[in-house]
C-alpha cells in the first residue's frame, strides 16, 4: 500500500488532507466554539464528536510530521543515483520549491489579514518577521520561545520544525553516517537512535533551557516516518521497527511520570500516532481492510481527502489568519463557514499556482543566465 518507491500515493495525500481538516476544525472551535454549542444544543452527540475531533489537534500535527518523513523517503529514493549516491543539492532545491512559495505567501497573507486587528507589537515586528523567514519560530505556548509565529499565525511553528528536519537529513547522511561502522547501519539501529534523540533533547532543554533544542525534541516522530518508509514492504523489518517505536513510547511514558513536560506529552502522542500508522501498514494485506478501503463511500471519501491533501500545506498555514479576521470582524458562523469552505476547496489550486509560478521564474532565470553566458 505504501512504499518509498513510486509515484504519489492516494493514502499519503488523504492522510495529509484529514490531518489538515482536523487542525482546521480545532481552530474553528477556538473561535466559534460558543456558536457551535448553540447550533448543536439539541444534539449532544454532535457536541461530543466536535470536541473529540478538536482534541485530536496535537495528534494531527504529529501525523503531519510522520507523513512528512515518509514523503521525504520517497523523494530521496527517487533522487538516488544508480551508484547509491544522492544529489543533496537537488534534494534541497526540490524542498525549497515545495515549501518556500506557499510559506512566503503565508507571511504576506498573515500580515495583510491581521493589519486591522489588535495584537502585541512583537507579533508583527520586523524581528519576528526575520525570525520566521529564518524558520526560528516555535509555538508561542513554549516557555522562552526565541521567535513566535508571525502576525499571530500559530500553525507556522510546526513548519519551521519540518524545515530543520529537511536540512538535518543531508547532515546525517554526509557527516554522521560515515562514522557509523557498516555492521550498525540498519533500519533497526537507525530507529533506536531516533527514539533517543527526543528524550535527550527534552532533558537537556530542561536542565539548560535553549529554545533551539526545541526543534530536536519532536524529531523522532519525523525520523520514524522516514525510516519506516524504507522498511515498508519487508515484513520482518516492519515488525522490528514497530517494536522499537512501541519501546520508545513506553520509555517516554515512564519518563513522563518523573518529568512534567508538555513537549514530552506531545512526543508521546507523536510516537503513538507513528505506532498506529505502522500497524495499519503491517495489516495492509488483510482482506477485511482491503474490502473496507474498496467500499464505495470510503473510496470516495479517500479521494476527496486526497484532493484536500494536495493543498494541505496551503490550507494548514493560511486558515488561521483568516479565522482571526473573521472572528475579529464578528462574522457569523454561517458566513464564516462559507468562507472557510472556500479556502478548503481553493487550497489545492493555490498551492499549484504558486509552485507553477516558481517553476516559471526558475525557467526564466535559467534562460537569462544562459543568454548572459552566450
């Protein structure tokens, strides 16, 4: 079902789409929770369902991390040359083309939509903007954050984590892997090492607070997706990897009885998500699961979510300033729902247009350089 080889997979895109919608719904309840309670007043089950989906916000972001690592494994596999070498400059160029256009647009979007809203000066300061351009922002809820998300666009924090993980991957291959004895270069040893990074970073940050260490605390979730993607398709390795993930989760749960940390709780949630996805992959060949996925309403839902998944980045980092504006203007729930639905439907197109514009600009600059050299 899923593998680091081949073209884009509908399940990866559907997963992204579902995660983006869960985060969106969580923020809708933040701004329009009272209105939703009035709307669902006669339907207690809907109130409970809404709260349940909203509470899965953290798990949805961790799902993004795991799937991001998996997707990068696909990208690296495609780029790897027959001699086994990976052109890391090309890899970084592809990542920049994928992320930067929509990210820069989100900063402009955030600035424009919050221009008339009252918020702390720090949120829209030049220093905060520069910090966000350098991907140094962490969640505003993290004590001692070096840089907060620009213009109140809270979801931007998680994108900075992913970017640092993208940048760290070539370092692992070029600087760390050569120092590892060949007999220890296995998916299992890599997964064990990944499980240790987060707890070590959390402990170091607790002893000697350093905002930059915060980026490493959730790295195990991303690495788990990356490493498991390479093991996918080999049942024995899949089983060993999921055992290691489960062991890492148990270690963290034990650690949480001694150390109280919101980041530690988030990491536990992330490894729980990783274990759940890995179990689904291992069970992929079971006839009941295959029949369930082929059931027409489920198949149609997966295709719809996959379309949303194509625009998951844009939906994820553009929706919050829009909700800030709608709530700040006292726009009613019905009107706000129509506007948000419009963003959901338009997000794949927005993302595609920005990437196409970037590709055309790259082509034009290449032609200019060629003409200049001629």
